[in-house]
C-alpha cells in the first residue's frame, strides 16, 4: 500500500512538473496569442560542407626489411587535414586527405630506420547524435621511409591501406574537435640490397574549421 501511494505521488509530481515546463515554454503574450517556445539548448550540428585544420599525435610501427632485423620505430607527428562532409539524417558521408611530418625512428642489429612523413586519402562514414559524430574511415596510405643497413641507405615511398575510427564533436558553429586511431599497412619496396615493408599505428587529435 505504501509503495503504491509513493508511486502515485511520484507520477503526480512528474505530471505537474511536465505541465509547468510546458506552460513556461509557451507563455501567452499580452494580446492572448501564444508565442513560439524558446529553447535553451543549441540546435543540432550540421556537418555538411568543407572543413580543414591542424592535427598532432603519436605514431609507432615497424620497418621490416627481409634481412631478419625488424626495426621498431616511434615518434610524434604534426600535420594537417582537409575534407568534405555530406549529411543525410543521422548519417554523414565524407572524403578526407591528410599529410604529417613525423619524428619516427629506430634501430635494430645495425639496421636504422626512420619515417619522414605519412599521408592518406580516405572515405569516412559517420553516425551523429546531438553535436557528436562517431565515424569509421578507410582508404589509401602513404609513407616515406629511410632504411640504413651497414652504411647503405635508401629512401622510398610506400603505398598501402589505412583503416581507423574516431569521435568528433562540434564545439560551436565554426569549429569541431576530434580524436582518432588509424592503422596502416604498407606494401613492400625494393631498397636495392634488400626489400622492406612497413606498418604503423597512430593516435591523433585535430581541430577543424567548418566553412
């Protein structure tokens, strides 16, 4: 009995609060006409359009020559990205390109390796709610590597596939902030005395200006 009365009281209180909120949102004007309700929350974000901005992060991976010495590398990255989004309901379709300089380097059993820059051209598919978007991304990746084996050094540009995911939030009508993870696997290149392939992982943060 007590529980039933408590539930009835809670339901009545909820109905009263809802009624008061509705009345406050649409107060009648002096001439008896109802005014448009005023909402305090920000309108939903519109993701359609061109955007660009800077990014920075941490990147690590392997340069793997066929000499038996797998070189583990890591470092920081700094660069920029640009893209275009098209929104249909809660879904966002887009294309994006980026490029970044890196400080990746490492050494293993007399083999040295470093990565000067990375880049990618990717598609994005996102799902939005409120002012947030979670997205997946995939496309082509590019990496410029320098491998030195016993004084014989060569630099090559590798091409491969990149996949990842991220979360982006509209800070205001002009800017959005993001965090993302990307994995890239690159094909083998001929360095003269040996062949080598590469792979990387990257965690990146960026700030985009929405045009």
